[in-house]
């Protein structure tokens, strides 16, 4: 089944130096852009992370310090990558919890603004787990009856993810061929930031999800304890979380004017 699209969707996968969204860096990114008319455009970049790649991580994806030593940094590639994805919805495998948050951090470090306003994200892993509860290699075998060669290669994983989603649409009648439906179906609990430090209450208001102010409205905390905002900005939180907090504080300030 072909995807029913009203705008392009970019399937993408990251290989990284580790799994810490705030501190780790991209070493490879592959994007498969699928257009509403069925046309496709793909691009893969190796990236110099400007930090050592741990040997145990290199053993997983095969990318070593030597291999990326002469490759461009993410900052050098950010505008080109953003130009490819900025008009598109996003899709990936575990992308809502890992790839999109880490991509956002890399973009913000490169001083390229990034958010998900006006677009949705489809997490093929979540659809798979809700339906079958397995891994990407198993999903590829289960849905497409193919073995996933070169697993943990960003390009191979990206193509496999695209093929799995199409096969899922063929297999499950209750999955709608619509990006908004698929994004909502593949979403976990909704957060204001990617890392999950700020969630929403039943009224749709931002609340802290951690620490001494857990479940309290962000607006109330920032008003009653102004110093907490400064501590958050200086603490080791993801850049995107700090961006969301700053936007909430500015919104409060503007409402008082």
C-alpha cells in the first residue's frame, strides 16, 4: 500500500555516539523523503561528532573515529538537513523518544531553530509494539518477509522502516492511511518538550513531570519561584526543554503587558 500523503514525510534514522540526548552526537544521518505523488529523495551523511565514539558503540553501528575524522560536523550540515525536512512530517523507528529529540538538540546547537509546529511525527516502532511487540529486524521479517542486512546502518534501517510502515497499512484494516492518524496512534503520552520534563494536565496546561514541582503548573512555579527558571536554564537539561520553558515564561510576561 502506498502512503496517502498531503505533504512530504521524511523517514530518518540517526547513528550516534550514545543514547544521552543532551550530550551525545550524531555520526550518521539518513533521510528518505517521500512526496505525495510517490516520488522519493534520499540522502545519507557521515558526521564528525567532535567527540570520541566509544568502542562499544562503534561495535554496534561500525562507525569509528577514523571513519568520520574528515567528515563535516553537524553544524556544517544543519542548514542542508533542515532544508530537506522543514516542509515535511517526520517518521522513524523509536523516533519520538530518541531520534527527534536528539536531532532537535543538534539543530539548536547549530543555531538552526527546530520544532514540530505544523507537522506530525509517526513512530513506526510504537505501531509495531502496539500490534506485535518486537524489534526492527523482526518487524522487517514479519511484515516484509525479508532479512534486514546491515542492521544499524542508518540507510538500511531507514529504508526498512519505510517498507515496514507500508506493510503495516496493508496488514491492519484499522490503521488509517493518514499521517495525522498514524502520528496520534504512534504517540506516547503527550509532552510539551521532547525529553518528557514538561507534560500537560487535563486542561492542556504545561506541568513539570519531575522533581519537587512534579505535577505543578509551570506558570505557577515560575511566578512563585523566579529563581527556579534560572536554575533550569543553567542545569543540564536538553536545549529544546529550555526553549519550551523560555517560551512559557515569555508568554506569561506578554500576558501581563
